[in-house]
């Protein structure tokens, strides 16, 4: 049975980017980066938006590991980058992605950014949230979610302090899926 996990790292003030700097590895802790790298290795399907892909593509080993599915409204523009089994670009909607892919994979990560997190939450497709909160405040930057109206409840099932600075890893499970 597949499990769909939204994975994000935020500042205390709920930002997933530090201002206009989209490189999360510039502010997340080494402990979070280690956990995140292992999580990717342990997953079968990783879904992200085109912007997240473009900012992070140089860090991805696309010769092995999970299938990376990149959402774009213009998949043809990126089709030359397709690597069968490792990298695909798609304009399918989250429900269409769920029908086509989810039953074939065990652990599925929704990697962001804000637009993609919001789309999958809005369509009630998230089972768990793994949220790292780094002890930093940015003021400016992208919020975890954009302004779609979403109403869902989760319960905390695990938490861990990853280092002495107080980086927290929180794990939540969905308890009801009432998207408005
Ligand atoms: N801290 C963290 O945990 C974390 C995690 C992930 C990302 N980030 C950061 O967040 C930033 C990106 O977030 P973002 O919200 O701006 O962008 P994003 O969600 O990564 O990607 C947005 C793109 O996804 C495509 N898209 C959106 N809705 C779609 C739909 N309904 N159908 C098909 N394609 C669709 C569009 O691509 P096209 O324009 O090509 O059509 C859109 O421009 C980056 O800086 C990234 O590094 C941080």
C-alpha cells in the first residue's frame, strides 16, 4: 500500500525559501540534509514542481534512485531531459498522477514547492507530513503553502530534535480529508 508524504523544511516563520534564495541547502542544517538525502534514497517516486526541479537539478543523481516526476504546464519543452525510469515531466493533474502512478510505488514524496504542496493537499492526496523546522527567521520568502483554501486535520505521530541548535523534525498523519 502506498504512502504519500509531503516533505518540507521551513523557518520558524513558515518560509521554505530565505527571501529570493531558493537553495534550501544554504540554510537547512547538516542533520536535516542527511535525513533528507536518506529519505529520498528510501523512496520510489518523488514529485516536484518545475521551479523546484530547476533550482535543485544539479544536486540530483538522475542515473539512479527514485523516479522524479516534475509538474509543468509545458512538458514538451522539457521532454529532451526525460530519462526513462528516473526523470519525467508531466502536466497531469494530481488526481491523474494518483491514478496513474501511486499504486505502483510504496513511498511517494511530494517535494514542493508551495504550488505543488498546495495542489496535492487541496486534492486530499497527502497521507503524512514530515516537517523540519529550522531555528531561523527570514521575514521574506515563500510560505509553505500558497493561498488555496484547504481544511485538513493532522495528528503528530513522532518528533525528534535533530541537533543542539533545536532543529525539529515533526511527523504528522492525516486524520480527515475535508478540502473545502
Ligand atoms: N524548503 C523546502 O522544503 C523547499 C521544498 C521545495 C521547494 N522549495 C523552494 O521553493 C521554491 C519553488 O516553489 P514554487 O511554489 O515557486 O514553485 P514549484 O511548486 O516548485 O513549481 C511551480 C511550477 O510547477 C508547475 N505547476 C504548478 N501548478 C501546476 C499544474 N496545476 N499543472 C502543471 N504544472 C504545474 C509550473 O511549472 P511551469 O511554469 O513550467 O508550467 C509552476 O511554475 C524554490 O525556490 C525551491 O527551492 C523549498
